[in-house]
C-alpha cells in the first residue's frame, strides 16, 4: 500500500484550521470554568463536582490510517471530594499536595476491528480484513502530574489486561494553560508515547498467519517510542454552567510504528468539539 505522509500532513493542517479558527474567536472565564476544563481542579466548597455533555470527534479509522470518520462522543466528568474521579481517563483515585498529584485507577481500551466499525470506543477498517479483531481491554494506570507556574507536567503508565490486548505503554506530556481573556483559555500541549513489544506487535505487527490471510506483509514490531504529538485545546464559558470546548491533536509515528505496513499514513490527527454543563 502506498504511503502518503505529505498529503496526510496537509489534510491534518487543513482540518485543524477548520476546527480552531471558529474556536479562537471565543473568550473564557477561569473562575467559572468546569473542573474538567481547568486542570481537573474541583470547587473547594463542593463534595460532588459534575460536568456532562457531548459532541463530535473526527479521528482516523484506526492508528495509522489515512481515512477519517466522524463519531458522536459522550463527555462526563465526576469528582468526589477531590479524591476520586470518573471521566475520559476512566476511574481514578488520587492524592495531591500543592502542585503535585499522584494516583491510579482503571481505564478502557476499545481495541480494533478488522472491518469498518461505527463504534464509539473502537476503530476499524475494511482494509484490515484477515488480521483479526483486537479485543477491548481494561487498563490499570498510574499517573503523576506537577503544576509549575506556567506549565503542567504529567506522566502516565498503563497496563492493558484483555486477552490478545495486554500491552503496556507510557505517556509523558507538558501543557501550558494560558488565559487569553476573562472568558477564554487556550492550552497548547506536547506529548510522547512509549510502548512495549506486546503493545507494538498487537497494533502494528503482522504475524505470518495474518500475512497469509490479508494483503499486508509479515512485520515484527519491537518496543520503543510509538509517537510524538502536539495539540491545542480551547474552552469558552457562556456562564457559570454552560461551556464549549474544541481540541485538535496531531501525532507523528516513530520507530516501528512508522515502519509498519499498517501505517498507511505516518501522521494522524484527531479533532473533537463538545458542549457541556457544569452542575
């Protein structure tokens, strides 16, 4: 299959412009921002802090695909007593002091289908036929973050436990929340992801059996850095309850993820916009 990194980059930048230009016209109020939008810091006077909403996400049909699809995305973030949270990263319990936060919990990986999928939590593409499905899996995660004056540094290690989906990966990121006006926060961020051999082989490798059943050549994927990414998100508050948020992320595959025959495009982008209510 033909790779097309230049066309993928052009597509990603074009789509990023489509999503970000309207969003950057807004403004935001951090004093009224939902906990999930400003560092997941809940109100000090509330035992329960709840945010709910929904929107749309544009994402590749699978990691390494050059095709995109639009899917609905639910958004829920619940924080109890600033110790337990349930949100986009799963169920977490944590301890914090000053700018340091340490915790652990459960997350979920939707796996991958070897055919087109309209599922909210998993990907799939008909071009993958013969590779077999990758099972959905629970993930055990530990994480830590530290808030400096202008930046938030965070790291996460996740171990998946789900049949043929049992890899381990780690992510390191830095974000720079910036209050542009009284109603608008813009947060650029960068990240890098490392994955072990099991994860890489599951998502980017092709076994001899898979090669004989599909159009892909055999490929063994080893552990290493999987991708580096850059992104930006913006949140606008209409009042103390209603808000809208847009995220744009672009990642470039590295190492064996880049060499894999499954990576038709070495650049993947994801864009999401949601509207929500902070109770």
